[in-house]
C-alpha cells in the first residue's frame, strides 16, 4: 500500500482543505466535492473506500470514513466492484474488517 500512500494523502488533503474552508457554505462545499468525485474512476472510488475502512481494532480510519460520508463519496460506489458486497454495510455501520466485530 505504500506505493499509493501519496495518492491517498493528496486525496484527503484536498478534502481537508475543502472541509476547513470557513468562508465557503456547506452546500457549496458539497458541490465542489461532487465535482472532485466526478474526476475519479470506479476503481479509484473503491480504493478510497477500502482505504477508509479500519482493518483493526485501532479504528484509525474513522476520520476518513466520516469525511467520505459527509461529502457523499460513497454514493458513487459501484458495489459490484467490492471484494464482497457486505463491505458496503460494514463501512456504513462503522465496523472493522478483520480483527474487529465485522464478519466479512
């Protein structure tokens, strides 16, 4: 995953910048986020989706998941591209994949 770390950092830095912009109304932020999301392929969205799911009990990715939900990035998720369809439910419920309470 280290080969893609720069990609994910850049992605979340853009979202952090957008989210932290105090002078931009939330509805405008959502419009910018939709425009940003439209630039991504299905595979990129799935990769970002999996990057945001905690893979252990530490739950280190909850901020990422919350940000994706806030700006509706998972609305463009093609469930058929997931490793297992139950992962979408795991994501929405905030559970972990492996080592947590999820049985995926």
